[in-house]
C-alpha cells in the first residue's frame, strides 16, 4: 500500500477508536487489504499515538486460542501494542472498570507475563521462563468497531488488535524454585471463568498455542519477520491471549477467574 492509503485507513480507525463508533470492515472496500498492510497501518497509528504522548507498556497477542478460530473466521494470531493508560493493576485481586468508551466490549481471561529480558526463539518453556520476571492472571477487555464482531484477520489486526484494556492480577515471581513447575503447569492447568458466581466456561492452558509461554515465542518470531516492529525487551508486559471464548460484558456485572493448578491468584472485576 502507498503512504496515502495507509494514512487514510489509519484516520478511519483512529476516528472510530476516539469516537467509540462503528465502521465497515476495511476489507469490504479494499479486498486486497492483507495482514502485511494491516501491520503497516498499525505502525502508522502507533507512531501517531506516541507523538501524542501515549507510552507503550508492552504487547497483546490475540487469537492464540485455536479453538475459537472458526467462530471468528480468523486463522492466525496477531499482536498489537498495549499502553500505560490501558493497563490497570488490580488491588488484592479486585478491580473495577468503566466500559462506556468501548464498542461491543468482551472479556478474555489470559496469562500475563512481565519480561526480564528478550525472548529466545526456542520451544523449551523452561528456557522462555528464564526470561520472565513474573506471571499473573489477566482480563483483557477487547472491542470491535466492526458490527457483530464480523471481520477478517487484516481488519482486526489493524484495529489496534481489538485491544481495549488489560487488568493485571497479583504477580507470581518466576524463580529457580518454581520455574519447572510453572513450565509444566502452563499447558495443563484449567482456568474457570465465572459471572456473578455462575461458571461460564473452562479453558485449558494448551488452548493458547500449546502453552502461554510458547505464545511469547510466537510473538518473538513474528517480530523478527517485521523489521518495522521493535523486538521484545525487558520490562514489557505481554498478555498472551484468551483461554476461553471472548464473552460480552455489560455494566453492573462482576466477573471472576480461577487458575486452578497453576497457582495464580484469580481476578474479580466489576464492570461499571
């Protein structure tokens, strides 16, 4: 795509985000718009946001849960920036979040990592965890500016990776004493998502690219193939994708999560 086309699409998406409004999928008017184009648009948006004073906090990885790919018509993961003002840290596992600024918001239970150093290109989760300072439960609030959550991979990639907000739970430091345990449990633990104390869905860690730790490796590899994107670095917070489906949320609801054998403290989120 030429710079003018990239700028035009970025204008449309920024206006939709800032105005909490809807728009038609980009691919509807531009059938040739592909994922590479989407990342070019996303890079343009990020450049503008940084110029406006937004501060990057890390990344989100989306559509790592292969069990939901057919539901959304998306068959590959994607990533986007998260920002200091979109990341919220729960207090003693509890938080509240106003959602009026989001469009068709949904909630996803995820595993969040804070990096100690860059992630190596390895499939050994123990080696990956040597580069992680802590892990935590997370709720990502995702949103869709496209009606009824109908889009293609390039659409949702360019649209900020659907990121709205991230709520981070109590961190569990990764140490020599627990690293092997965490590596073994990440693929096998069962997360429970509940609303008003009624279980909504269970999700296993392996849903997320066989392990949330390996989702970090996916992202490192993806970034290595995108020269315009900076590599992962120390102190970044990375949320690795939903363990369940993404569930619609509404004001007045309270959602909770439990991470079972993984040993993380779950979250309680009040939707305001």
